[in-house]
């Protein structure tokens, strides 16, 4: 019997983004710190395995765009680097509690800019807002104001990944599809 629908008409296009994923120990520590910051609140913490730093959000893309994005990622020659997480803050409008750095390291900016440049060649419209490197630790965190220093945590970053976001009833689930090594820094 001929199927009424083809797979392409029933399978939604995957929702993809490029990101940096912290090691388990660091994610657990950030989760704990968010818990301390949010005591007594109604905010929703991001579970440790979901904590990440987004480099570029692609949205729902088809197979040919994904191929182009992967080629763009493979062409990147950015260096590995250390990100020092030393601040925690809250954006009042979005209610996002985040961890981040006082200064975005040069190699991180280089990585984001190279990705955006490569993706632009795939027809991608890069984010217009200035890049704000952060890890979202909680949402609906409206009871926290401003930012404050936290005990610095060093994060050695030597790879980036392409991730698929699956919307599930119990919350987002992220699947790493592929990752790319960053080159060792020149000495
Ligand atoms: P949910 O939307 O279900 O609450 P989520 O925001 O974690 O979950 P996605 O919406 O798939 O999951 O987003 C994946 C990542 O991309 C997150 O880090 C999110 O903050 C970021 N992101 C989503 N939309 C954008 C956007 N328009 N611009 C920049 N980053 C985005
Ligand atoms: Mg979202």
C-alpha cells in the first residue's frame, strides 16, 4: 500500500545550535550555586546535564542547511582557551539567571565570529545583538537582581559541538550530534 504521508512531511526539521558543554563536575557546581542564589524562589533551574553556553542558535533547519553548517564548522581554525566563570547575574526582562565572565576571551569571540561568518555563507542571518557569552542556570528568576562576583571557576575549552534540541514534556533534552576540536594555542 502506498503511504499517505512521506517521512519528510511527518518529521519536523530538527532544531539545532552550536554550543560549548561544560564538564560534569562544573555543571554540578553551577547547579548548586544557582540553588543557593535562588533559595525560596519559584525559578526553574536548568538541570546539570542541560547547562551549556550557546555559540550560535540555528533554529529549525533542513538537511542541506545542516550540511552547510557542518562544513562551516569544519573550516574553523580557532584556538582552545580558558573561560573563567566569575560572575552570576540575572537579566530582569527575560528572568534568566546566568553564569559568565567579566571579559569574553578573544578566542571565544573569534570562534563565534568565525561560526557566524561561515553560517552567513549558508544563508544564515546572524544574531544582531552583541554576543553575551553566558550559561543559563535558571529561568523565571525574577526575584534576583543585578550581577555579583562568584568564586572563579576555570573551564578549559578545547571543543565545540552541534546540538539538537528536543522539546519534551518534562523539559528540553539536548543531543550532541557532532563535535569539533579547537587547535592548541600558539605558544
Ligand atoms: P525551551 O525553549 O524549551 O525553554 P531552551 O531555550 O533551552 O528550551 P532551545 O529554545 O532549543 O532550548 O534553545 C537552545 C539554546 O539556544 C538555548 O541556550 C537558548 O537560550 C538558545 N537560543 C534559543 N533561541 C535563541 C535565539 N533566538 N537567539 C539566540 N539563542 C537562542
Ligand atoms: Mg528556548
